[in-house]
């Protein structure tokens, strides 16, 4: 039984394969004859259609935010994404707080973006897909979803540095939650240094890279 994140990643992969920018999607409609899947696709619509993000960087470069508070109770707090294959790159979030109902941070097809000394909270706190050279340091990532992850790396991301940070995931034993989830097909150097992990059923879960 697939989760919203697993189905959402497959949809994003199909869009990338078809060279369709996620930004071009303005609305979502679902017709389902499987009632138990309806809430899953409702979650996908909130998670991956992020026009209501508190902070949206769309193919935006060299921005720095220090000491800010971003809140989106029903959506993504911070969304950093590409636009028609133009990446968002070299952006920095520092000493800030991001609290989202679905994602604290959503980073899609970005390059060399940095999260430093910040607090990130969401159902999945930080979801990074298809991105290169992401750096997270001195930060606290808190997942509130019972089956979600504090940090989810997916979509063929390249290189990740995670250091001196705390990853906390709800759920505990039997729930399937993961503090750090390295999904399939990421590449490059994944550098984990001096981190604290707690609360999840799995501290670090690694699929085939």
C-alpha cells in the first residue's frame, strides 16, 4: 500500500520524464473508485501543489533569509523549486523557523542551497528531490507525521551534507516513520556528521542508491 509521498514521487518522475514543469500545474482533479485512496490523493494535492507556500522561490538564485518565521498550516512553509528546468540555486535559510502542515521545506531540482541553524517542522519536515549539493547544518528537523520522515532525500539527488543537526520523527516503533530516509537512486557523496536522531521507528533508512 503506497503512501502519499511514494505516489507523489512517481508523479513527479513522470512529469520530469515528459518534460512538464511542475509549475505549469494550476489545479488537480481526482476521480477515484477506491475510497481509501481518496485521502492519499488529497494529501498529494496539498503536498505537491505548493502555490500557497509561505515562501516560494521559483527559479530564484542567491537569496538569503536570516531570522525569519514561515508558517503554512495547510501547506508547505518553504518551497524552493525549478521553473522550466531553470534551477533555484545558492539560496540560504539561516536562523529561521519554518512550520508547514505538509512540509516544512520542499526543495525540488535545486542546486547548492543551504539550511543553517534553523527549525524545520512538517508532516515530513524536509523533502528534497532531484537536487544537487544541499547543505543542512546546525538545524532541527521535526516530522509530525506518524509514517513520515524528518528528512527525505529522493528523485535522484546528488550530494548531501547533513551535520550537527537533530532529526526527530513521530510514530515510534511499528509506525514506519524514519528520521532520515535516503530513497532510491540518489548519487554522489552523502556526508553525515555529528547528528542526533530520535523518535522514529527507523533512525536511518537507505534504499538502493
